[in-house]
C-alpha cells in the first residue's frame, strides 16, 4: 500500500540517483511510456505545440545517459556533476483508485563542470503510477523559474 510518505521518499531518492550519477537506476524509475519534460515558456501547457527545453521519452533519455557514460564523449571530460537541494515535496494528487499520484517540489539545482557552476531555481512535478507494485514516473516536468532566459546547455537532469 502506497502512502504519501512513500511518494515523498521516492522524489528524494530520484534526486539522489541523479546526483550520484546512478543513471541506469534512475532510468529504471520511469514507466516504459514515461517522459521528462522541461517547458520553454512560463506556464506552458502543451509540449507538442510549443518548443521545449527538453521533451524526452525513455528512448531519448537512454541515449543521453549512454552519451554521458561514454568514454568518447570528450565534452564530458571531466564529467559534469550536479546537486539537488529540494524543499519538502508536497503531494497534490493521491488517488489510489485511479493509480495516479502527483508530487510537486520546489528546488535549487546546481550543475558544475571544471570551473563553471550554474544555479537554477525550479519546480519539479512528478506524475507517478504503480506498475507491478513499484512507483514509476509517467511524467517528470521541470519548470525553471527563468525558463525564458538565455543560458548554456544543461548536461544532466534538474
């Protein structure tokens, strides 16, 4: 039986997997039809009709992870690192009958490589579902506070 505490623990665990670069374990948290979406516009409601900063299905996420792990990815020598600082996640939807759970989290995300360090403020929304008794990500939406600003490329996953 899933509780709200399970949902909150899931969000913290997901961020830790990214911070520790345990990307294969992180990918395993996604449903087969799961998506990672980072809108380009503040309040964006449609990922298909408006360009996004990221809109990746599991196939594209796997490609990104393989690139990050690759020995011939010279732009990642040394590799980028990141750190998530999460506020207490809030459960917005808890509907076991519909198998739908939504968790919203305000966060700061730091990405660093060599002498460059970038700080982003964001809100993450996890749409979760139970598959085979385990929580899986249907959609992870990350809204950068300054999504419409000019900034360098993100290498990892806020």
